[in-house]
C-alpha cells in the first residue's frame, strides 16, 4: 500500500493533529529520552486525532510510553519547560507533566515490547501508538496497531483485546461506558459479557478512582443514557447499592414510575434543562453561569444537580408506609439527606459538593410545599431563601426536573406552567439585595437587653431580628430591640 493511500485510510498520524504546546512537549520528551528509550505517543491522542480528523480542535493532552525511566524523563521535561512534575505511580513508573497549554503523562512499558504493552491496554482503540522520533522527524508517522484498533474505529466498535484486562482492573468497566458515550462507539457483545463478569470487582477499586469516572459521566450532556447503560451492565448497583431498593419501590398516582425509573427520568430532565438553560428567559444566562461554578475537586454545580436528581428519593424504599390505604413516604427528604451524605462520603466527593448534594436532597420538597400552601407569605419566602442560600437556584431546577419526571414530561414544557419556580427565581435576586444590608443588631445588643451570656439563644434572637429587618417590620436598632421584646419576636 502506498504511503499516500495509507495516510488517507488513517494508518498515519500527522504532527499537525497536535497543538503547538503539545508539539513542544513531544520535542522535550524526545530530547530527554533519546532513541534508546524509544518514546511513543499512545492512547487517546492517537485515537481522537483519527476520529476528529481536521474537523475539530487539535489534541493538547498527551500520553507517552517509554521502555523505562518514565519518572526521570517526566521530571526533566517539567524542568526544561518550566512546568510541574507530578508522580502518579512511582512503583509502576508513571508521572505527569503540567505545562503551559498541555498535559503530558509518561509511563514505562508494562511488557517487554511496545506491542506487548499496547496489547495489555483496556480497549483496542486505546492500544494505538506512534513513534515520537519518526513523527517529529517526518511530520507524520505510522500508527502501530497490534490489536486491530483502527479497524474497530472504522467499524465504530469498542472492544477489548483480552477479556482478562477488565478483571485485572475493574475500573476499566466504567471507562468502557464513558468511552462508548463520548466517542459514539458501541461495545461489542463479547466485551459487554466481560464487563458484566467483571462488574463485582468494581467494589474493590479505590473510591477516588471510581469517583473520577463517575464525575466524567456526570459531565456528559447525556448522563441519564450513560447511567442506564451502567445499570444494564450491572455497574450502577455496585457504585450506588441503594438503587436496587429504589428499583423495586412502586409509587402511587400521580407518579407513573417506580422510584429508580422516576429518578433516572429526573436525571434525563436535568440533562435536557442544562443543555437549554439559556432558553429559560429571563434567568437563563445567569443560571448557565451559576451551574458552571466549581465546588472543589473539579466537580461543578451541574454535576451535583444530576447526582441530586438520581438520589433525591433515595430513602423512599425505607420510608414507604401504607396508612389508611394510602402509600406515604414520611420524612424521606430528611432521611434521604443523610443517605446522600453517606453516599457522598463513600464516593469521596469534595466537601462542598457533598454539602450541596445533602442540602438539595433535604429540601427538594420545599417548592412543592410552598405551592400547596397557596399563597406564599413573605416570611415563608424569606425562610426558603435563608435555608438554601446560594443553592436556591439549584434546588429550583431540581424541583422542576423532579416534577416533570412524575409523569415523564419535558421540564422545558413544564417551565412554562411553573409560575412559582419563576417567581422564586425572581425573588432570589431581591433576597440578595436585602442580604447586603448591614444588620441592625449585634450580639452585644442582645446580650445586654436580655442579660444573656454568649450562647445559641443569642444567635436565635439575632436571626429573629434579621428576619424582621428583611421583612421590613423594623428599620432601626430601637425598633429591632422592641420587636424582640414583643410576644411576636421574643424568645
């Protein structure tokens, strides 16, 4: 086959598939490693360049494998480029370089040859390599493909070359679902069987590694579809064992679905809503910006919203009661918040993200309760915003997708009828203006008036005064103290 035809069919990798910083990283690797350690570009960069061709952004993040000395090479590359050196797995020879405009992972071969190293990787589409020296010297290089990865890419297949690699590292089962969702490939029947067989081993994988794969799935535009795939492969119940009880718990009208199906539909609603947030006028732009806020550990509000959609009814199975012929789920919000906290801890979620998740589950019924009350009083509005604070908008979006999932509606269609949610979103802005006003009373004022030592009672009185101030009942220090002296405002 001629080189031109081979390149057209995708068996050659072009240097211009990479960004300029990525090329600089490769030049530094080649200079440091030399010919003796034969650096090769592997994995995702080669795969993604073939898939994207010239229609999408160039690749910036790189994986390079060398015969030996990965840690030393990565350290010297980081020094040369003024980047950061991060040892990932010193015992197995894996390190990372964080440099301006790119990220480089360097690993030692896991076998005696490069082909053997590639054959031991998770999926054939990741078992592709390009010799760095040839690539830099000629501007293109042949793709080394010992397991048929290029043919699988052409056929849109996701396949493992050796089923044992999934049992050796069961985290690869999750990665398979993520790759299927992100690359538009389809797991082969044999690989599906191997994933199901290896699913139980996922329970023994470090929680931090499972969390990182779960966060990647929560970041997808179609998270619900990926979660259903996890469920069908027996993986979701290993990550979140609570879903098995949710699956078996029926719900009364107006609900149409058991708890787990309802929850997965709520996640699908969150997917739909987040993709079209800017259409929720006049709040869309602000909501879109809010949901991208990072809550620590590279976990963002939109990911927490999807997880809350999955877990908001997590305690319904244990709280289900039949009273006078009616099915009730008393305190499933309160108990569910505790369950969500435990799940968040088990998955090693960032502390702040865990707190938001717990708060959303705890208060997910609040909008429904406000709606059922008919007229929302100023005091009820104030306390709603006070309790939710900066998570108010997240909760209102959760309430919208929860309500839509009761009958399987679109949350965007429901939005047009959700006057209370729109009113509360508008009220959030008003609440922020009022919250900026300095308080009329200090702790010393309360302690002096009531003869109290520092204690929770002082904080309670200050909150009562703050509430009265926010509601416009008092406007001066003297009025606030008088209010606390009254039967309405006092202890």
